[in-house]
C-alpha cells in the first residue's frame, strides 16, 4: 500500500513537472534565439547610423572593423554595384530580396542565420547591412538552462514523493496496526486495543474496533457466566443421585455409583472454574497429556472391564506438555475413548498410543464409513450428537496439529491428533 501511494505521488508530480517543464524548455530556447537576433539588430543599427552620416567605403570599412560582430567576421555592408564590405555569409539572392523589400529579415544560412537590415541612403540607393549569427549563439545557455530546469523538476518530484511517503507511512502504519489487532483479537487476545492514530477515517475505524472488542469481551463474559450457572444447576440432580448411591447396600455396584458421583462432581467443579476463568487466562494454561490420559483411562477401564474389552496403552513413558487447559484435554480424551464405547460392540478391543508426536485411539470395530461426514459438527452417521470428533478437531487446530480419521491397523477406526513437531 505504501509503495502504491508512492507510485501515485510520483506519477502525479511527474505529470505536473512535465506540464511546466516542456513549455519552459521551449520558451528558454526561444528566448536564446530572440536574444541572438536582438544583438544582431543592435549591431546592424550601429552601421545604419554610420551610413546615415557617411557612406564612404573607407569609412565603412573602419566602422565595420570597430564593431564586435565586424571584428569577429560576422558583419558585412552590401553597397549597390560594389563588393561587400566585411565578411558576408548570405547569398546574393537573399541580399537582393532584402533590398527589394526594404525591410529587415532573418534568413537561414549553412551553420546559422543572417540578420539583414536594409536602409536607404540620401542619394536614394539601398544598402543592406548583414549580421551573421552562428548556430552556437542561437542556443547559447539553452543546455545549461535545460539542465537546471531538469534538476529542479527532479528535485520537486523527489521532494513531493518523499513527502507523500512520509504521509503514507503514517497511514500504512495505522492500517497495519488495525489489521494486526484484528488478527490478535481473532486469535483470542481479548485485551487487544488499537491506538487512535492516522487519518480521521482510520481513527474512527480504530475507535469502532475498540468498542467492538469491549462488547465482544462483555458478551463472552456473559456466556461464561451462563455456562457456569448451567453447570451449577446440575448439582441439584447430582445431589439426589449421590443420596441414592449412598443408600445402596455395600457392593461393587454401589461403590461404582459413588465413585461416578464423585467424579461427576469434580468434573462440574472443573467446568465451572474453567468457564469463569476467561479466555486469556485459559490460553496460558498447560497440561500434561500423559497424566490426563492416565487419569481418564482409570475411569474408562472400569467400563471396559464390564464390557470385556481388551485394551492396551502404547507409549506414555515421558510427559507430553500441551498448551491446552486440563479441562479441554479431558474433553478430547473422553471424546476419543467415548467414541469407541459408543460405536463399537462389547468385547471390541482398542489401543491407545501416545507420544510427543501424536495421540491415537485404534479399535477393532466396524470403522467409520464416511470420515469427512463424521467431523462435521452436529452431524453423525451413527445416531450420536456429532460433537465428539469436532471437539478433537478444534483442539488439534488450536495446538497447530491436525485431526486423523482413518482405517485402524486393528481393522476398525483410528481417531487421533497429529501434534506439531
């Protein structure tokens, strides 16, 4: 944008400079020509004055030699029926025409022009005074003037372009700041604001951007509070469920129900805290994928044992720290493991593989018929909500990785996240 503004200023100032430079160049050449002709006229006038006093050839010879043009061999006097006095450059025909017309004239000769000034003597004869002007005199000082004019034009163009560049830099800087702030706001930096700089239009846009950012932050705060309120409302049925579980007789089923209530209570507490934490604070959180996976497998392994599902874990020997809050990692792991339990029959084996490069869940079930359809939010080909794989996809995008949905080596589906290197 800055270069475009510079080119626009360069084009406009160049056209303006040319509009003045061309006429000035022509006028400069014409002035030099007129000056040379005027000098020749003055030289001829001096001789005309002498002829008015004395037309004697000897006196005229002295008069011609005493003039500047005569001493330089550029002045001549043409008397009727006599040889020219001085150095002549005009042709006889040009002299005859000037004598007949009896008016001054300028004629072109080989390497310049001649100024012809006829005058009538007291005895009625017509005498022609000739002053030769070489071509160099006609253009004397023209090239110097053109160079000065060209330098002045270049200076004006360069100065105006530099001035436009300074103005454009302010405009471009303000525009880039606005664009960068929009990108940061879109990436979740809700505290991003734009300084009011640049032209009035950009200042107005920056003011509107800041207002929008404030409104967006307020909206997200209200949404988080609403999510926290809704999660808190689940505590009432959970309390009733806990009372029922406590009333159950001792045994594995009752113990499992009580553990499930405790786990659900912890999850609700984590959801409420996470919802009220805010986007910026959650963006700074990190969690260990291996630790979260071990914790969730402790829960899912009980259900796997009830359904007689063989399972194994590959990897997980060292921590894998990811830039996601623990609550979001739990959602991802539960979505991947829950996909196995929801869409494969009992006794179907599954395998979890984890490393710093990937997190994969393979199963030996029927697989996913249409992987592209399965990752569309709210769309499911198996009668579910269609949110599970979309949760995994969004987490992969937030981490800078990608979602993997393909055929598993176990024969069923493989769902996972390719982590950035």
